[in-house]
């Protein structure tokens, strides 16, 4: 019986076969071992034997992995400072945008309320002027000029019928009555667009004074009123506007004995801000009774 351990040409010993795989050759002798191909490690030289790489122990490898992982789980002070600065910048921009949107919303809401109040007042005055009536020279329109522009506080007086301004529940709505529209204070001390109304003079006491009546406030958002009228000369190609229409004009001419053809109404609403200009609303009214109230 011959040993299965043979010397390879490279000088290395061949692996010993297990006992069960040993070959017993009879008298002919042992079969020569076949040479195995060279198995060289990439890092070993051709003239040297196999040199295995040194592998660190498992415990050292685990400690190294834990060290590398723990070294990247936190943030440096510089990273935290940069993150805080970015957060502060984004927060300031967001708050500024929210403040601007909120302010714009408030201004829009205030503007909507002002326009609604102005439309209500100017519609009431327009309806009242279109319902003007003329019976004699005592029913003529009277316009008193008290300034121009946003600070104007003119007053206008005329005779009308219907529920405009006075309301449907008023006893005056069913008969002719006088209306005076102006900027004044009501019984509570609020200033704004106001009116007074009264019946014919013969129904009033001898000492009756329309100036003594308590005004009824239409809206405290209206702070100015400017008015002018145009003559009712239908043959004129251009309108001739006047800021005053009352009975004490120079030359003794009495213009209150008729109703003008056109009346232009301008209302000034409260400014939205301290530096804003008053909002202006203007309407021109064509009075149907003008052709019946001629000189």
C-alpha cells in the first residue's frame, strides 16, 4: 500500500486523501499522482507558497463598524447653526407673507363695506331726486355750497313723494314732503350722510324751523358731499353747471322756482388708511320733473 501524499512540482505537498479513498494497487505498484494545477494567490509570488491574507478578528471588525456608524449619527455645531438660520429665514418670509395677505384681506373687506354703504346712500338720494315733485315756486330745489373736494359738506333740499330716504313705514311716504340731505350728526353724535324730512309748511307750527329737526343718519362711512346742478335749458348744446341753486343770487334772479334738469352727486367715503385719500363715488341724475318746473 502506497501513501497518497505526493510531492507536486511546485514543491507543495498534495492533500492527503482520506483513508477510504486510498488506492491499493497490487503488484504493479501505486499509480502515479496526477499533477494539480498551480493555485496561486494574487498576492503571492510565483516562487513562494500560498500566503493567506491576514483577516482581523470578528470582534475588531464589529467594533470598527460600530465606531464608523456612531461617528455619523449626530450633527456638528456648524450644521445646527446653518439649519437654524435657514429655518429663521423661511419663518420670517412666511410670517411676512401671512401679514401681507391678512392686511390685504382686511382692506378688501373694509373697501367692500364702504362701497356697499356708498351705493346705498347714493341710490337713496338718486331715487329721491327722481321722485321730485313741483307744484309751485315753494317746491323748487335749493342747493347750498359749502366747499369743494373731499372736504365739501354741501346741502340740498327739494320736495318729493314716495318712500325713498324716509322709508315705507313713515307717514310722509304717502304724501308730498320736503327732504334735506347733508353731512351732519345724528342724536348719538355720529357724523355722516344724514337727512331731515318734514311735511308742507302749512302743516307745521308758526315757529317751525327745519334746521331744528334731528337728523337721521344713513351711513357714518360717508364723510363728504359735493353737489352741483345743470340748468334746464333744453336748447343748450352744452350743460351749464352751477354750484349754488338758491333764491338770493346776485341780480335778484330766483332759481328756486323750478327744478334743475340734472343734479350731480359726489360722495366721499372714509379713507381705508391714514395716508389714503377718501374714496369718491359720483352719479348724475336726470330729473323727470325738470321740464315741468320751468321759469
